[in-house]
């Protein structure tokens, strides 16, 4: 029940970030031509946010999927989790490869609160929590991070990596929605 307002708040925060980034770029447009060089040493705020939020969302999805392969009792949930784990490992590698030299991209920085919320569950209780909290809500969070980078990121390599990964994340979200509908979970309508 609380997920819809959280999604709304997340969307509002992402929109605010976009407005702030746009306003900041409008104020510093003349200086941006000299600061756009790869040797500038500073990464734009939108790109920094993407590296933090995008890599965390991908790592959380990947690690939760690994937990799901051992804790789930449902073959559909396990199949979804295996696909997400494989795809997100590739996305994580692509993000590290696309990051500018000297920028630290965390290799494994999942949201520990999300993982802790499912870690001690088993069976049907695990499946329900995994679908609602990780598959649906987590994929929405990943979508927001990647869409924000495409819209307001400045680093061309990071934007390209986000653009290339977005169809996979969109597909994961669509699969999560289908899975939730098949399991008769009300969160699928969100």
C-alpha cells in the first residue's frame, strides 16, 4: 500500500534532480565548454548520482536474485531471478567499463536493507516479498536511475551505457509485472 506513494516520491525526487541539473547547466553553460574535457577531473552531479544509484540498483537486483535461486519454491520466480542475475552482472560490468578514468564505480554495493528484508524468508513468503519488494519496486528504481542518466547525464559513455542497458531493465520490469499478475499479487497493477 505504501509503495505507490514511495514511487511517487521517487519520481518527484528524480524530476527535481532533473530541474536542478538543468538550471545548473544553464547557469554554467559558458564554462561547460572548457570543463567538458575528459581531463576535467570532475564528474557532473547527474552522472555521479547515476553511478551511485544505478550501480546500487543493479547490484541489489543481482544479489537478491542470487538469494531467490536458493530460497524460492516457485520455478517461475527462480527463472526470473536467474535471468536478472545474469543480465545485471553484464550491466554492472558495462557501467564500470563506461565510467571515466579515475572515477570509482562500486563493484558490489547493494541496498542492504532490501536484502535483509528478504534474507530470512523462505518458500511462498519469500516469493511474495521478492516479487513485490525486489522485482517490481527494485526494477522501478533501476528504471528511474537509468532514465535520469539518459535525460540529464553529461558523460557520453555513461549515457550510452545507460541507453544500452535500458531495454534490458524495461524487459525485466515487464517480466516482473507478468510474474506478479500470474501470482495474483496486487502490486502488479502499479
